[in-house]
């Protein structure tokens, strides 16, 4: 048997948070409502007294189905996929939570539709998407890298200058670009031969110098090689 003092320590009972007379009249307490007991969404709302903070807590509370509180805004539909969820937005809205209003006049031809990388204007409303290795941001426009070296970013390579090429180039300034390091650069060919350089804006548009297009009266057969 234990001594009385040791036994009292072992058998000590912790008091419930906010316990006492008229407990329900006191402000909500997270320990009492959701840790000592299983709380409802309304009880958690009483604790935080803020809708956004309550939703963030509820999404991680005992791995509950996040669609029970529907984090999708503007009448978006929430679909639960075991470890995550996806919002299917109503017409006129976009973003991870359907929080961004789509402007009807916002097309890919104007500032790339405000998309950071690629813009798809084939549907009624433009849609932004990202290259391999990137993930579309919550705003439905930005792209965040998900791997160490995503598309367009490769490990730096040591370049050995080619002395034989000195004096035989029209390039002013700039730097040498290893294969795969500058995926936006393209070659503009005229009748199958190298003609000019260009920059890939999207899958349909290339920016190049004006003299590469105009000032040539003969028939032109221009192609782009990435």
C-alpha cells in the first residue's frame, strides 16, 4: 500500500475547465467543450467567436469531414476525398474556396488572363493552369513549385566558353542558357531554316522582333521550334 500523501497524488482528479455553478452561462472553453468532450460545430463556434477561425479548427478536429461545414464560398459545392476536399464553384467564381469573382471580359489575350503561367481560353471563362511540378494557388491564378527543380528550373551547370564562337554572333549581353533552363525561348524558322529567336507567351502566341516578320516581300513559311 502507498502512504496517504502518495496515494492522494496518484488519485488526484483534475477539475473540468470552467466547472462550477452555472457553467453553461460562461464563455466557451476549448478544453472543456472539445478536448474533455466531443463538441459540435456550434460549441466550437462559441469558443472562437469567429467564423473563419472556427472553420479552420473544425477542418482538423478529429479528422472530421470538412464538407460538413462547407468551406466553399459563394454557393460552391464541397466534395470530400478522404484526405482532402475540392470545391466545385458556381458559375462566375473560381479559386480553391470559390472566393474569386471571374470577370467576363478577362480573356487570355489580355495580360494572359492574369494567370501566372498558362491560360486556357477555350471555354466561356478563361482557366489558369500550371506546368508540371507546380500547383495552382488558392487564388486560381498563381503557381507554386511542388518539387525541387520544377519545369523551367534545373540544377545549374558549369558552362565552358566556346572560344570558336567569339566574333560570330549578334548577341549583345545575355547569358548562355543550358537545355531545359529557359523553356520560354523558341526558334523561329523561315522556310525550314533558322531565322530569329522568340519568346513563348502561351501555347498560341510568340513574341519576336518586328524585322523577322515584316520587310520581306516573298512568301513566308514561318514555324516555331521549342
